[in-house]
């Protein structure tokens, strides 16, 4: 079976999401133990986690972000793969999207400079729009 080359960046972003998941728990659990935090099922959603240091929360925030807009990337990349249009400019755009999301993650997880994150997010959104346009053009 011939596999579309656009599946490689899809897998790469999934792998990166799991790297962020690992980083999130590698910082969150020690912080929770250090604070002697007890899990309280009656606490409003997010209240307990808001007590963690900002540098710890940034990783979780980014992991959550990787579960948001990238879902559109996964959908459109799979559409492009099924259309047989997962090479060429679509493949370059897909790798650009993954690269920008990795940079966004690193900025958010390390320094969390919101203005820089916003610029990276907007750039990645434009790349995603390019992928959507390519998929629309590939329609019969």
C-alpha cells in the first residue's frame, strides 16, 4: 500500500504532543508533591492546578493547546492523504505547521512571552489555511 508523505508530519506532531504530555507531568507531579497538594474532587475545575507555579502550568496550558487547533491540522492532512495530494506544497506546509507548533510549545513552556506566542500562532494559522486551500483545490 502506498502511503502519503503527509502522514510523516502528522505522526511528528502526535509525537511532539506526547513529549509535551511527558514534560507536563515531569514538572507537575514534583510540584504537587512539593506543595503536598491533595486531590480534591469537590474543588472547582482548575482551582487546584492554579496554585502551581506559573512555569509548571505553562506546560499543561501548551499541552491543552496541542489538543485544540492541531485537530484541524490532523483532519485536513488526512483529507489530503486520502485525496492523493499529500506531497509537494502540502507536505512543505504540513512540516512548516509542525515546526511552528513545536516553536510555539517551546516559547510557551519556557518563557511564555504572549506577544511572541501570538505571532507564531497566527503564522501557523496561515499555514493551516494554506493546507485547507490545497485540499479544497484537490476536490474533484
